[in-house]
């Protein structure tokens, strides 16, 4: 019983973490808008199951990385409010992790959607002829 309560409490703390990221992080809101746009496009184009899985994995990784980046930023701000070279390195490293995966996710997104966009525009050109 005690364990059950503790589990529910830890899930609530984790949900609060997601809420904090969505409410306080501008980058997080950009990721969320991109996620919704990509999910709508994937539904409209009826992408395959494997493509869905790659897409969900990519979205999950970008958003999880962004949340961890925010946690690292907070931890550093807690340690110091002065200019510290190591604080700069730590924040830049965490931001670099997000940027690296965000860049790969753009390549993944283009690879998945380009063939569907090609067919879509080819068909709409035929339609107008
Ligand atoms: N205490 C510090 N000492 C040295 N440099 C810092 C320090 N705090 C921040 N910086 C530098 O300023 C940059 C911006 O830091 P900040 O905490 O504002 O994060 P941010 O990039 O605004 O985060 P986000 O865009 O996700 O809100 C860091 O990447 C780092 O280079």
C-alpha cells in the first residue's frame, strides 16, 4: 500500500516536471508545436507503422532531452549566479545535446515526409492538367 502511494506520488512529481517544462521553456513550446504538426502530417499522409515508430522515437528523444536540459540549467543556476567558465561549459554541453538530436530529427523528418510530399504534389499537378 505504502509502495503504491509512493509510486503515485512520484508519477505526480514527474507530471509536474513536464508541466514546468511546457510552461517555462520557450524551446519546449516550439518542440510541442512541431510535434503536433508532424503528427497531423503523419496522419494525413498515412505513413507506415515503421515510420510511425521512428517518428515517435524521435519526438520522444527530442522532448526528453529538452526536459533534461532544463533540469541541468536549473541545477547550474542553483550552484551559482555568477559567471563561471564551468557553468558555461555545462550549459553549452547540455544545449549541444539537444541541438545535435534536433538536427538529426530534421533529417529523419525530411526522409520520412519527402516521398509523401513528392507523390502529393505530383498528383495535384496531374489534377490541374
Ligand atoms: N553562470 C553562468 N556562467 C557562465 N556562463 C553562463 C552562466 N549561465 C549561463 N551562461 C551562458 O549563457 C547561455 C544561456 O544560458 P541560460 O541559462 O539563459 O539558458 P538559455 O540558453 O536561455 O536556455 P533556454 O534557451 O533553454 O531558456 C548558456 O548556454 C551559457 O553559455
